[in-house]
C-alpha cells in the first residue's frame, strides 16, 4: 500500500511495525510487544520496555 509521504511528514508520531522507517540511513527496529511505539536504533542500548520481565517498570 503506498504511503502518503506528505501526510507522514506532518504526523507527530508513527508506529514502525507497519512501516520501514529510516533514521540517518539506518532502518529502525520495532520496540517489542506491539503496544509501545518506540523506535530502536544501534545507538540505543537495552533494556527496552515491552520485553519479557519489564512489566513491573
């Protein structure tokens, strides 16, 4: 399905699960669990909310 880039550029947030998102030439990874909309790049280190064992924080 084609993406309306103009609409996306005006967006304040986008979930990466259904898109191929690129930040500074790097394709971002989707944050675990599908609930959180975080974008993970190589610069960011674990732990990430949504992974097993992170429900208490």
